[in-house]
């Protein structure tokens, strides 16, 4: 799918799962390097930044844990020229879609004041994309708050799976966000050559935006580790309590079973068997021993 937006001499071409014909037309129209055209046809496995003199080619991967139409990872390729920007992706990117609607309306009303080159357009796009990542982190934070409530409500066993899901989400966020640091660092160097020294402050602002989102992810990762340790401690305490009760029951029942087994021996000189009320005598003795043992356990604070 091919979408084109224009305003104040700036051109934005948005390609979703482009065909070879669409890519060939774009390469010819904007005089792109053939290698860039080849890269736009297929997804790239690694993020990177490459400078071709008249344009910059960037590959970003963004997490989409809850706002994805196909996968948990969404790739966006950017081709930045002085007066044009080309975005290519292979899934519907909600932040880009929303940005296009706002940009289109502002262009029609002639209210858009983005800037005089495509670098500003890229700046606002990336801010929108990082805002979407921040929303993903916020969803994980809400999940952790729910997990915390359940942990202290006696649902430690059920929260093991919930903590594992949150750990997977945070790991996915980190793996996809951390390569942006090197890309943005490279962009700070080559972006000045394409857009001028005045744009350097915007490039540093993008790096700051990345670090803000990354720090947010790390804070939630630390919270996850604390909750996991707390949950494991509560699980261990509960298991120890169960083992203590079982041990006391074993200590209580073993001597009583032995006592009853002794009087069950078929011997001629059994002192109790054969007496009147012999059954009740044995029950009374067993009950007395059990009561004495329970009182002793309570005195030792084992119960």
C-alpha cells in the first residue's frame, strides 16, 4: 500500500508491505541508491543507520505487545532526505497511522508548522513512536501492580505464571529498544551533515527521549525482580509451614500407632486385653498421650 502526503514542500511517502514496482518507482523518483531499494522490499533482522550522502537510511524495531496486528515486533525503515521522508513497514503501525491523520488534516487546513525540512517530520514521528512504547511499558506496570495485590492476598502460586509473562514482556521491550541507542548516536553525527547544525538539538532530544523510555523499562524490571523475590519468599514460607505441620503430625501419630500396635499383639499375658472396657481403656490412654504431646508441642511453640 502506498500513501503520499505533501505540505509546504515536504513529501512523506508511507509504504506498507511494498511491491517491487512501488519500490522501483520510489527509487527512481527520489534518486535513491539501488541498495536502499533492495532493503525496502524485505524486513531487516538488525537495526542500523547508513548515510548515502543525499539521504540517511534507518532501520528501527519497535515493540508492539498489545498494539500489534501481526507480531510483537514491528519494523519501520526510514529514508530521510532534505525535503522528503519515506517510511516502510510490514504491519499496520498505529502511531504512524494516527500521525498521518493529524498531518493530513493540518495540511488541508494549512495549520501544520513542522519545519522547513524532513528532519523535523522524522523528529515528531519518532516522538509518537516512543510515546507508544511508553504506553506498552505502562501496561506492564499495571500488570505488576495487579500481581503485587494478588501476591499479598495469598495467591503466590498463581502469580508465578503472571510474573513470568511480565518478565517476557519486559525482556522483549529491552531487546527491541536498546539497539536504538547506537542508531541515534550515529544519527547525531550524520544528521547534522544533512539537516544542518541547527537541527542538532532535536537529535539530542530524540536521544533523551530514548533514555527516558529505557529508564522507565529498567525501573519496571527492578520492580519485577523485587516482586519475584517477595513471591518466592512467601512461597518458601508457605512450603516450610506445610512441612512443619506434616512433621508434627508424623511425630504425633507414630508413637500412638506404635502403642496401639503393641496392644494388638496376640499374647496371653496382655495386661489390658480381656479386661472390662478394655477398648475404652486403650482409647483413653491414646487420647491422654496425644493431649500430652500437643501440650508439649505448644509449650515448645512448635504449634
